[in-house]
């Protein structure tokens, strides 16, 4: 399994794993470290984003110290405004999950579109399409709890955020956890 890593002349600079924790990720990373290839970064997608080193069955728990040097990418929402996070904490006495602000931003967009369309007095039969068309029109931008929201001519968000995580063995009270290494918007240039 590790034969390509042994070829010093053509050794890859990174190993990408496209599966899940329980489909070989733990065994591969542990073997890499055991054979002296722990310095080669181990990259994956969010199929390994399954908890801290304290969570039974997680990638970090299964690999233990071998998890260091592991990275993953996860399609995410733009950074949330602190005012939303604080209001959420106060109201619900807990931290918002990664989708709370996105859901709230959707409501903000729909409410703005409803207000604009209502001024045109659409019929009940045309209301839904009028709101949809207004909301995703490329000329409309919305300031929301996740910042600027707008859509391209296909109706896709102009912001395409990806968050990159790395394993930090000191996080989660020394059990290890995924921590943000970088967030980037891969949407079209403004």
C-alpha cells in the first residue's frame, strides 16, 4: 500500500484520501507514520470530519498521535458576524452550529425579496415565482449575518467558501481536534 511513498525520486508531496474514517483512513495514516512517512501531509475531505480525539470511532481517536499532519477541506458558509453569534448564545444558551447563520441569512434574503415584491402587489398565483426571481436576480445584493449574499446568472451563490482544517493535538483538552487552518472564498472575482 505504501510502495509509492518509498520511491525517493518520485515521492508524492501529499497523500489524498477520498474515503471515510471507517474505510481505511485510520489504517493508512497509521501505516504512513509507522513506516516513517508521517511528514507527508495526509489530506482528505469532510468524510474524516467526525469529531475530536475524545469521540469514540473518530479519525483523530483512531489515529491518536499519527493524526498530526492530517488536513481536510469542508464546504462552508462565510464567516458569521459576531452580533449574530452573541444573540444566538443569549437566546439559546448554546453555540450556533455551522448552518444556523446560513439559515438566518436565507430568511433575511427571503424577507427582503418579499418586501420588494409586495410593493408590486402580485397575485397569489404569481407571488412565489416573483419572490424567487427577485431574490436571485444578479443585480440584487443582500447584507446578512454572513455578509454579502448575491447570486450569479445561474442562481448560484457568488461566494463559494471552503474551510481547511488541520489536526491540533493540544485542542479538546489535549485529546486533539480539527482546528481551522484557513477559510477562503473561491467564488468569482468581484
